[in-house]
C-alpha cells in the first residue's frame, strides 16, 4: 500500500472527494429520501423539498470547490485547504456512520460515506508517508474543515426561509 500511495499525488484525494460527493453521495441520499431523514433526525420544522435540499448542498459544494481551487493554486502554501476537504468528508462520513449505528439501519448516504471514510484515511496515510503531517498543518486544516461546514450552514440559515417559500414541500 505504501508503494501505491507514494506514487499518487496528494492533490487527487480532495479532487476524488468532491467527485464522490457530487453526484454519487447526493444521488444516494436523494434516492433514500435524505430530506425526510434529516428532518426527523434533526427535528427540523419542515421537510425540505428536493430543490431546496439541493440548493443547500450547492452551498457546501461551492465552498468546497473554492477551497479546492485555492489549494490547487499553491499545493504547498495552501495544503490546509486540501486537507480540510478530507476533514470535511471524514466528518460527513462519521455523521452517516454514527446515525446508522444509533438507528440500527443504514442512513441515507451510508455507502458513499464509507467511500468518504476510505478517501480521507488514504489521503491522511499519503500525507504521513510523505512526512507532510505536522501540528501546524493539522490545526490549520481543522480550522479550514470546520469553515467548510460553517460557511454553508450560515448561508443555509440566511436563505432557508426564502427557499421554503419558493420551493414548498408538496405531499
């Protein structure tokens, strides 16, 4: 495994993460009624319509994509933006895995969440093999990874009432 990881550039891990997210993870969630699942598990006042849910996911995707572009502009100086994507997919995978364990049944998105987990672990293994891991990188990457959650959630909260009016849930 070390030999294989040594020959793969780290930049491919965040890229593959975004490819796994859109369309595969979102498709798996959509096919398994993630908006309803999310509403019941997070006690939301309404079940989001699919357009509204996809708009919310676009906030995550755009934020992650901007981070990827920043990382690819200078893969050394902005490595934390690439590693932050791995932290984001790791946290996303943990949400699906934890709820699957708690509910004793597969949460929507669990299968691609397992792929997320593999991508993040392999990406971290690559960094370890390359001796790129250090405290400063980890701390910066955690901050960036948390930012990849906070920025979209703020956008979701700021625009949510508007999207509920534009795309009401129909039974």
